[in-house]
C-alpha cells in the first residue's frame, strides 16, 4: 500500500480488529515502530475500549539495544507476564511485579522505569543485590538453565494461579457448551455491510480506471474490426448464410474468451477476504453480492451493449428495434454465462496459473460442442450430450433464430428462407425455441454463480472449523480473566 507508513498500517489494523467488538483481543507488538506519544495514545484508547468489558492481551519484544515502553504506557497494564527462554518467570498483577523481584533480592532504583528493570533482569544485566532466601537454595543443573523460572514455579503466586486453572478444569463440559452455544454475530446489519463493501469495491475500480477504460476501448476497436470484416453482408447465397453464421461464431468467441480476466476477481483479494470474513467484518454473501453488482454492471454488461451496437448495424443485420434489443440481450447473457464460469474457477483455486488453465479447458470444449465446428448429429451419442452444457450452442442458436427468422435469401437459380436453413440444422426457431436458449444461458449463469458462492462459503467454513478449538480457549481465557480481575494484559517476550 503506497503512501501509508508502518505506524499508520498498525493503527489501522488495530482499529479494524476493534470494529467487530471482540470479547478477547490479541495484539502482537502493538507499539513497535511507533513513537512514544502514538504508542501511549493507542494503549490509552485500548483502556477506554476496555470499559465495555472485553480483555486485551498484548505481547512486546524488547531485545537490546531497544528499550522497553516508557512507564506511562506500562502502568496502564493490569496484568504482566514475563517470559525468559520460553518459560514464565512472572505472571500476575503488573503493579506487584516490582515487589516480587525485590523479594528475590533485585533492587529497582528510585527513578528507574520498572519496565526497563524487568528487561534488565531477564537479560541478566543486573543481579540480586543480596542473595535472597529462595535464590540461595537454587542450584543450576544441566536440566535447569533458568533459575528465575524455577523460582516462579515454587512461589505462592504460581500456586494460586494453578489453583484457579484447576477450578476451571473441573467443569470442562460447561465451557465447551458455552463455546458451542455462541453463534457468530456481526456488529453491523446486512444492508450496511453491503453498502460499505460495495463502496470500497467501486472506489478500487475508480482509482484504477485503466482496467475499465482499456476493456471498453478494446470492445470498441474489436467491434469496429468485426464490422469491417463482415461489412454489409449480402443477401445472396451462399455468402448470406455463410458470413452470417461465421459472424455469429466470431461474436460468441469474443464474448466468451473476452471474460478470461474474470478469474482474477476473487484470487487477487483472496487473502484479504479470508482475513476480513473470518474476522467477522462482513458476511460471505455481502462480499459476493458487492462483487457481482460492482463488477458485472460496469465491466461485463455496459461494454457488451456498446460492442453489440457497433457491428450489428455495420454488418447489416435486421434493422428492427426488437431484433437489435434481443441481439444485445443474447450477447449479454453469453458474456455473463462465460464470466460466471470464470468466477467459479476464481473462487475455487488460489493461483492465477492454475485458474487460467482450468478456465481455458471448458471454454474450448464448449466451442467444439457449439455446433459450428462439428455437426452434432454426426457425433457419437455418448459425446453429443455435452452440447447441453455449451454456452456456444445456446448462444449460436439464439443469434441464428433472432437474425434468420423471416429472412429470404436468393441466388441466381433459387431462393431459401431462414426457416428452411434452420430446419436443416435441427434448430427450433419457434418463440419458445428462441427463449429456451436464453433461459439456458441464464440458468448456466445462475448455477455457476451459486457454486461460486458455495466455494467462497467453504473458505469461510474451513476457517470456522479452525476457530472452534480457539473458541473453547477463548472461553477458558475469559473465565480466567474474570477470576484474575484483569482487563489489559502484557506479555513481555525475550
């Protein structure tokens, strides 16, 4: 992300986690990379947030020569856990930590920062002023290289903590039931989520208009090119039928393969979606609908109408408004059916290379079974059924019916009607024959969209399964925080 500093990213990340009002919040080094005033304001904000009842766990690393947070930050923590060499050497109230280490013989100077005092102890920079009674009895062995951790395990503070944990462990069923009863909820309603996510998607498109402009310009240029190739198709045989059917096939190819870019829709934001959706920021349906509305209208529907208008009149198709409107509708359905299949692949895989390969294969098979390259009546019976899942088949039939119905084409010796040609090709040119192709294209689009949503939902489902075990831990920690009466906990790692 350009123009955003590391501190701004960190503050934005913390703010995003607060949106969902979590009962427990874990922060890994929330003050790293921030100046003292900013770090202090963040901790103060967390303290204000804690008035609503949640608990915050923060971990801070302070290896030399970096110093620990200043005292104004440290004193805001209710609970302190110090880790040294992977073992706890203190876990209790932050305000009583100095007294604990002074009992062990360590002395904190009058104007010394207690946080720096703890760090010096863990790093071995200072030793006990006098041998405390407990430390004097400790012996370093090969198995024990951390006497501070051993002393903590022998302390009364550790014993009281273990008693609290044992009391919580006596009733594990209730804790599991509590986690099982908790249903996922959202801090904002569906419509509000849809509005915000759609706005963000629209802003991303507006901030990068080259993609939309390039696609629109490409459709205009390609429409002019197709119109010039098939300019003013004559009504004399054999050119009249040959060029028209060839133009239909060319147009369908452009509509289908022009949507290969649709595989990028979900892959490019897959990591962002997993993070935000599993974090409870919005529903899967909200993300899916926002993408469908914002992407389909400006990038898939409007350019198709612009593209369709250019070659339609240049090639000399039917001038009736109804025929032109049905032509545009058919082209739009072809495009939407193709892009919905691309969306399905995009939601199913996480790699651009794999997605491009997977989407190209069905497009090619659909083209083969579209009825233009191969006569479907001459194919093997166990293969010919594939035409029923071909976008090319329905698109070519609909365009042919719309253009050839009521047309008469002549040659020097004979004439042929559009209906006669469609009878030869076994095309049902009745009103229902035309609309069943439109319905089939619409059905393919809806089916692929449904499976795309299911694939996105499955991504969330795996995250939910992963969170179930975490929910039990959350309940355990929540009970522990109630028993210990702390809200803001600090974990210092060395």
